[in-house]
């Protein structure tokens, strides 16, 4: 039994349908007893992806989800933001 089965870093990605993607996952391979829950990266930012000029405080949130086969998986997310220093033409700030 592990404290956590997986650790993943999720980042924004304008080209993906969900607006995000997993850029790093530890371990990289699935455990024999438990596959990495696909689609969990969509829950990383519960209020959606946006760019802002205002400081955003880091937050924790938890998720309990049910797979198609009825098994539960639990996720804890630590969300933090970085300030974009240079102006990027494609960004829209709110």
C-alpha cells in the first residue's frame, strides 16, 4: 500500500481537447494492480484554464471518481499559478 499510487504534473495545452496534458508521470508505467486513471488531468483545474494579471493563491482540492467498472480512485490536486512576464499575443487576460 502506498501513500500515493501516482504523481503527475499537469500543464496547460491549447492543442488538446481538455486544454491540458500530463507532462510528467511517476511511475511512468502502470502498477500491476492499478492502472493510472485516464482523464484525471481534466479535473486538475476545477475552475478552468485562464490567464490573469492578478496573483492566484495556490490551492488544494480532492476528487473521488468512479471508473466504468465501479472501482473508486482518489486524487488530490495542488494547483499553483505562475505570472507570465512577457506579453504573448495569443493570451487573453481576464
